[in-house]
């Protein structure tokens, strides 16, 4: 819990509503990379975190929920475009 409490406040808030069980280490690693890339624009960082999570869900959806899951179908549509 100490690791979680040491995270930036905005990252903690994002993780509290995240769909995936992010580890504090991986979330902080991505946060820092995005911080450097965006110059510390918290809104852009949070949006990028949400996009990354959506990509992970879409990638795993066919295996977890089957090819008929809407997220899996949306991922296939983007690949074929």
C-alpha cells in the first residue's frame, strides 16, 4: 500500500477507476515515460493511459471473452482499416 500511496495523486485517481489491475511499478513506469513525452501535461498523460488500457483490453478480449466480444470486434476493424 505504501507504493500506491507514493504515486502521483492523479495517477492514483486514475488507477482507482482503471479496468485492469495495474501494478504500481508498471503504472508509474508508463506515467514517467508519458510525463517526459508530454512535458508534464496531466490531461494528455491520463488520456494516454486510458488509450493504453483500451489497447490491452482489446488485445486480450478475444482470448478472455471470445471473438464475438465487441472490444475484440472493434480491434479487428481497426487492423483491417
